[in-house]
């Protein structure tokens, strides 16, 4: 009887644990699923080339908490505009701040290795303040200068997503002082010397990126190639 009692008690405990686990999971937001479901609304013509800014605009316009904002911004590549696996690990990088020219370190979620090189060289970060459902927060965002008057605007990018004539299309993308916000630098802060050294000595952000960033645009074959670079340079 004692054995049977122990079995019953163990079964009850397992049921309670499973019930709690299922309840916890069901209350969590599926950020990736949200982006998939709204893909056609974000990209009506299905062209996401270099359209990270479209994702950022979609997210910042949602009525969300700061935590939600952070989680959504882990799931797309600011350079390519492609979705990122929810379990992906970011690269630790630094990017120059536009006004101060200081190196700002942080985490960047990318779809492929070359995108880290491209964003380090062709974007700059700016500090942004925004009011979310749970309060005002300040953070660093990647920005590029207004590309709308470029004669060599990349043909594989939907210009209407970015531009209204020579002006930035603020209905489609988010801008700060005539610069387009393309994504979020996670946990951005002024770099320490050892952090700068880490980035420069890293196999990817150091050695590989140095090679990529000195390669002529026409010879680039990996990543978005010349598409984002022509847009951002």
C-alpha cells in the first residue's frame, strides 16, 4: 500500500509540474511566429533585401513593452533583412557613434558572418529614446545616411520601402535626423580597451572582417555582397 501511495503522490507531482510548464510556455510570446505571420504585411512584394529598417519600423510601431522590443529585434538581420533563427548567438562588435566618434560595443544578431563586417564598417550608431508600454528607455540603434538620392541605388532593393522621392519615407521606415534606423545594437555601451582588443583579435570580427572590408565591392560574393554596401556607403 505504501508503494502504491508513493506512486500516486509522484504522479500528482508530475501532473502539477507539467501543468505549470505548459502554462508558462503558453503565456510566453512567440516573437518569431509573429514576424512570420506578418511577413506579407511587412513586405507586401516579398522583397526583404537589405530591408532591416522595415522590421525595425514594424516593431517600434507595435504597442509593446521594452522586453518585447528587445526580443523582436533579435530575430532579423539589420543588413540583409532576413529572419534569424531564435536560437542564434550574436557577435560582439563595436560601431562608431555618429556624433562623438566613440566606439560603442554591443551584441549584433546576424544571419551570416559577413553581415557583422558590413555593419561595423558601413553603419554608425545613435542613441535613441522611446516610450514603451512600461516606460521610457534609451538605447543605441544602427543608422545609415539617407540613400534616396543615390544614382546607384541597388536595383534589388525596393526603393519605395525607403524613399519618397529624395526624402526618407517615414511611413515605411524610422529615421533620426535624416538617417534611417536599420536595427538595434543590443546592450550598447562605450567600449573598454579590452573589449576593443577582443573584437580586433577575434577570428571573425577581426581577421575575417579585415579581409572582407578591404575587398573591392565587385569581388564580394558572400553575404549581401554589394547590395547593402551600395545602399549604406
